[in-house]
C-alpha cells in the first residue's frame, strides 16, 4: 500500500446547506466507489469551497455517512481568484491504496469537469 492523494470537485446549484451536503456526500461516495476505498484506509479528507458557498461546511454533510464521524475532516475557503469556477467545492482524500498514481480515479462532477478534462 502507498499513500495517495485522490482529488475530486463538484459544483452546486445553490448556496444552501442541503445542496452543499448532498453534493459533498455524492462526491465522496463516487470517489470511494471508483477507487474501492474503505474508510479504514483514509487518513484525512480536506474540502475547499469557493467564497460563494458559505451556507454550510461540506464536511458536516460528509459526517452523516457511515463511519465518517471517526475520520479527520477539514474545511478551508479557496483563494478568491478572479474568473475561477463559482459555486465549487474541491476535495482531497489522503488514503493508503494498492494503486499506482496513474491508476487513481479522480472524480469531477457538474461544471467542475472543466477543471481537469485530462482526468475526467
């Protein structure tokens, strides 16, 4: 096993707690499934959100998933760069996996697919 960083990002339709939590849980669930991750192998999960997403912390929604209340979860606000993708959350999962770097599946949903078309 090796420590890997698994990236993901998604956009939300509205700045509400329910929408932020729904998208955060969907993003994490897809990342876990695509990489066959078990929560026991996750060291930490770091979320960032654009300035316009301030109705809720994405990690508050993710903590609702089974066993995620035991993991270190962290939220930060992204640098407010002019012209950057609005209503966007990004996530980095640090986990031990049996994959080479090239075999890790990064997940981008909604308009966030435009951030890294090389990885979609």
